[in-house]
C-alpha cells in the first residue's frame, strides 16, 4: 500500500512541502503520497488521529501546532525536547514519535549550501519564537565561538537561554547593545520581514564578510535590504525550508534526497510569481 504523509497547519494553502516531498519521492523512487491538511485551531489532535486511522504514517507540523505536536508525541528526540516543539511526527505502529528538523535544516543550509562553516564563528540570532527555539540547540552545538540571541520581548530570549543552559552558553543581548559587538553570521528568525517591518539594527554590523540570513523566503525583507546595502553577503531561508524537509524525509524513508535541484526549482517558481 502507498504510504501516506501530509503537512498539517492553519493556514496551510501556501505550504510548499507537498511539492518538495513529491520531488524527493520521484528522485529516490519512493512510493508515497503527500498532501496538505488544514486543521481547525481546536481540532489538531482529532485531525491527526483521523489521518492515522486513514493510513497516515508521517506528518510535518507547521504554525500554530508545533507545541501541540510536542504534547501529542509519546516519544521525542533529544533535539525536540530541547526545542519544546515538534515539526515531524512519525507513526511507530502504536504511537507518534516527535522530532524537530529545523535546526539541522538551518545548519546544512549555512554550512553545505552556503559554504559558511560555523566552527569558530560569532553568531547572532534575532527572535525568540518557535523558529528560534527550533534552531538554537543546533547553533550551540555547531562549534560557533559565540552565540548571542536578541528579541523584542527580552524575557523570551532569557527563557531560551535558561532552557539551553545544559547545551551551551547563550549571550542574551538587548537590541540596543548589538552595535557594540561584532558578528560573522546574523540570522533573522523573527517574522518582522513578513509584514515588511524593519528591526532596529545598526548598519555597521553588516560589514563585508558577514553573512546575513533571513529565515523568511521568497521576498525581499528590510533586514536583507539593509545587510546587502551595507556590504554583507545575504541569503533567504529557502534552502533551510528544503533541508528541514530532507531531514524529515530521511527520518521517514531512511534516504537522503538531493536538495540542490529542489531549491533551484522552487527559486525559479518564486521568481515567476
Ligand atoms: P513566532 O510567531 O513564533 O515568533 C515571531 C518572532 O518574531 C518573535 O520573536 C517576535 O518577537 C518577533 N517579531 C515579530 N514581529 C517583530 C517586529 N516587528 N519587530 C521585532 N521582532 C518581531 O514565529 P516563528 O518563530 O514560528 O517564525 C519566525 C519566522 O521564521 C517566520 O517568518 C517564518 O516564516 C520563518 N520560518 C522559516 C523556516 C524555514 O524553513 N525557512 C522555518 C520556520 C520558520 P516577540 O517575542 O517580541 O513577539
């Protein structure tokens, strides 16, 4: 029987995951179907249970259900436990196992696709929402010489630092203090760019040699605009999107699909929009 997978969220119509997984399945000769599921905000668990009864064996979970997926999972990976969020659910015959692949996705995009090794690098992460939580453990384990975190709501950044104290030391900086430091990689994990909003960042942190990375993809953000105008190298988060999907595919199918052709295809499609 063909295995059934899906991405579940609300809203979900915009998700590129079905296209990505269909390309992975074609490239690796896997027999599977992957669809989108819109769950009502109070119906996450019931929707997942119904999917499983219908033969579903794996789910990607997106906004706003990553925390609920964490609660639903009977077993969780170490990285999901640290993040307090699950974006990949796998049916293990009698229970859902939870994992999070955003951290691996980001690190692969930075280190392999963008050829920016993190060992010894000074990294600044902007944001303390679900996306930041999902990647901070991987950043702390990357060999970076310093990882700092800044968030509009300062308390949320402190909570992330406290939650990860056993993994590594996180420097919590208010926006006003960013200008006193130097960074090699600046990662925007806020949703500010989605609404075209700017962050209060001094232009001088984006000098030549700095990589500025925005997790938002497919649209020019004020963050990337400022970084580019100040001489930094820039990237959006399309590669991370594809890499986190590839990690989920690996968890489910035990195969690592090539990601570069999928990134190139989606990049072309976004340009044509
Ligand atoms: P959340 O809603 O959980 O968090 C939003 C974060 O953005 C918070 O830290 C919030 O700060 C901050 N923020 C929002 N607006 C502003 C603003 N105007 N000024 C300063 N800070 C602001 O969202 P997620 O963490 O889930 O997602 C963040 C972004 O990452 C989204 O744009 C999403 O599309 C992208 N993403 C991309 C992925 C990829 O694979 N490329 C994967 C996952 C996410 P505060 O705490 O003060 O409210």
